[in-house]
């Protein structure tokens, strides 16, 4: 049980960091659009990566560094485009959050965007393959329990974030609040993109 808790707490502490994926889940939760699909994709993707990392496939990343390079530049390009879209929405739209009347993106489009946020993020490979994979070596005889704890943390976090976001819906019925969120999301995306490209912001 202690091993399970260790995996759960470490995984949760890594996921809690503010990032592009979390911001996307929050926005979908606020709009109440395809929330289950988004949470499920994020959690299952994490489960696959965590399982691979704990199973020892993290060595593959070290063996083929091109994987990290592709993820870095592909992720940066994707984040820059999404950042631009968020800024455009913040400065050109004054819309209230009305889930029933809000424009609904197709499930396919939302799924592809969600997958991009997950699999084009090089940090997710470092967290799952390298960090969780390395720590799991301390629990060699109980790797399954450690990995299960880490996977459960991912499911708990993403579904709590996605469905818990609706508690903020009354606030985001105000146009100004939604504009501020769009602007902050744009800032986060831009910051992460520049970080991936190695641009120093200090």
C-alpha cells in the first residue's frame, strides 16, 4: 500500500504543474464540451506512458534522441499556433460562456487537439519515461503497485479538473472573465513554446 501511495503522490505532484494540457482540459470543462472524452484521452495517454516508463522502455528515448528532438520542435510549433488562437480570441471576441449556445467543436477535432497536447509535449516523456521510470527502480519487487498508483493519480486529477471546472461556470458567464482566461492560456502556451525552443526568458 505504501508503494501505491508513493506512485500516486509522485505522479500527482508532476501533473499538478500548470501546463498546456491542463489549461486545455480546464477550458473544455468550463465549456462543458466533450469533457469525458478529453479527460479519458489524457488519463489513458498518461497510463500508457507511465506503464512504458515503469516497464523500462525509457531506455528507448536515450537510445534514440531524435524522438525528443521531434517532440520538442513539433510541440513548440503546435503551442505557438494555439497561443496565437487564444490571443486572437481574447482581443477580438467578447462572448459569454453559455454552454447550451456556445459553438461546439466536433469530437474528432477535440480529440486530435487533446492528443497533440499530450504526445507533442516532451516534458511528458521526461516525467513518465525518465522520472517515474527511474524512481520505480527503487520498488523493483513492487513495480506494479507503484505504476498503478501513478496511473490512478492521473485519472483522479484529469477527471476532477474536467468535471470540477463547471463549478466556475457562473464566473465565466461574464465576457471579461472569459477574455482573461483566453489571454492567460495564450501566455502559458507562448511561455512553454519558447521554453521548448530554448529561449531564455530571464
